[in-house]
């Protein structure tokens, strides 16, 4: 394989690429659900998956609040547990806000469509 760039010269050939490792085979029963979203075959609709995501967001917030109280009272020996829970709750909240904003943008775009 010849390789040339104007102004740059290689005196030796590039080594061949190593072979790719074999990809593992995964049966459909082994594939995990990503983000709690359900496919068409599971019978879970968008509304219930959205309600489930909001319940999880509330659980993240409650866990973070409980750990904050424990840190403040000195019951929690590892404050990094609170920091991780607070960050997890923050990321979940930011994701929920981003999804809400995209849904509102889509709704407004649909409303602007001429009939």
C-alpha cells in the first residue's frame, strides 16, 4: 500500500492492519433493554415508558436527598457516595429536560405545519 502526503515522505511501508477479533454472537433473548425503552413486541407503550422514566428520576432525586442528609449529620462515612448520587440525579434531570425540550420543539413544529 503506497502512502503519500505532499511534503511528507515515508521510506518504509506501513505494516498491515491486524485482523479484527471475532464478534460475539448474541441471541435476541440476551440483548438488554437500553434506557428502559421497550420494543414493539413487549407491549409497553410510550406513555408507560415515559412514566417509568419519571419514576426513576424521582428515585434518583430521593436517593440523593437522603444521602445529603446523611452526609450533613455525619452518618455517611463515604461522602463520595453522595457525590456520585447527586451527579447521577443531575444527569438524569438534564436528560429529562433535554427530552422535554425536544418534544416541545417537535410539537411546535407540527403545529406550524399547514393543513
